[in-house]
C-alpha cells in the first residue's frame, strides 16, 4: 500500500494538467479545484468529493492516477478544507452543493460522474436529488442518506462530543495515523494551517447533528445509475446500504471485506469498479 501511495504522489506531481489548480469565486468566496487528465470524447468527466476534515489529495491520491489516464477528473476542496479557506456561516449540504455547481459551471461542464466519500457521499446524494440533470452516475462511498444510516453511537457522539466512544466504535473511527495525516494536510494546505481544525470540526458536528439528509422518495427518484460502497467495518450500517440499493432502480452495492471507513476510498478494487460503472453508464 505504501508503494502504491508513493507512486501515486509521484504521478500527481509529474502529470500534465488540463487546467491545473485554480479557484472559482462563489458568492464572493474562493473555492479551490484541480483538474487532472484531459477531456475525452464519449467519456464524461469525473467529479471527486472528499471526506470531512480531508481534502482532494488526502482522500483520492490513490485513485486519481488511474482515472485520469483517459478522462478529465476534477477534485474540489470544499469550504474550510484543503486549499479552500473557511468563511462566515455554517457548512451545509446546500452551501457545498452551490460551491460545487459553481466550479462545474465555471468549467462549462454538464453531466459528470460523481464519486463522493463520507461527507462527499452525503453531498453526492444532495446533488443527485436536487440537480439530477448534472449526474451521469453516482458512486457513494461510506455515506448514508441521513443519520439513521450511521451507527447510533456515532450519531450520539456527534451530538455530544464529550461522550467517550466504546472500544468497538474506536476500532472503526480514524486511527492515530489517519489523524496525523489530516493534521499534516491542514498544515501544508489550509490558509490558516492547523488553526482551522477546531472551527471546522465544530461546523461539521453542527451539520451532522442537524436534520440533514434526503427522504426515501427523493432517493428513489434518482434517475442516474448509483453504486453504493461501504466497508464491512464501516460506521455506515450494512442494513442501510441494502436499503439504499433496494430504493434505487439502477443501483449496485459493494461491501468491501476487512475494510474500515477510512480505508474504503483507497481500496485496491475501487478503480476497476468505478471504470466498469462509468462504462456501463456511458454505453447502456
């Protein structure tokens, strides 16, 4: 795995970019994005949506080199994450959706294959239900449609951060190594460095403690093909993943063996799974 990540980092540093790293002003606030690869006829671009407290590089460094070989791939750092500074006001699925659409509009893109992990998967559902005409396909990795899809203890922890998590939950949460990687990425990328961590955590906890999410009716109405991916040691409930698969007419479910929440977007089977789903969506 370490060799794979080192090779991915070298690829990201050396590959030619379609538009490179840029920012788009949405509502007077700059949102950072990066375009990898080049547009390809008959192949919709891929939009990558990172996890909470993470960023494009930290979430997707192992996946981008594979997908960008033969199509455009766009990574967006959401408000307060990665290279995008925070701004006054809360972080909501609607505000992130507006920022994301602002980037796509600036690039002149119509339909895209959306791939979202954790918070990015929640945002993926928001895009697919509110702007279905922009979705060529949707892949949601380790994210539910609402709080009912999470382990109940995690929901309670988000609402009461002073609570001590059980040993069973700790095994599924980000590891000390994961937390160190997140801290280091803030230091290297965020305009406010590690000083941005606590304010961002508070905003995300407020989001997760709110009545966020989509109804069964809205999820069932998603017209695009959808792939649901979770780890077998995730904190998204397997029963909820099955529920999502059964709700959506054109859907597919993958439960990755011996995989935690944080390991899911780096799983070695993911690139081929995504390629197959993209090709199926583009050649029905």
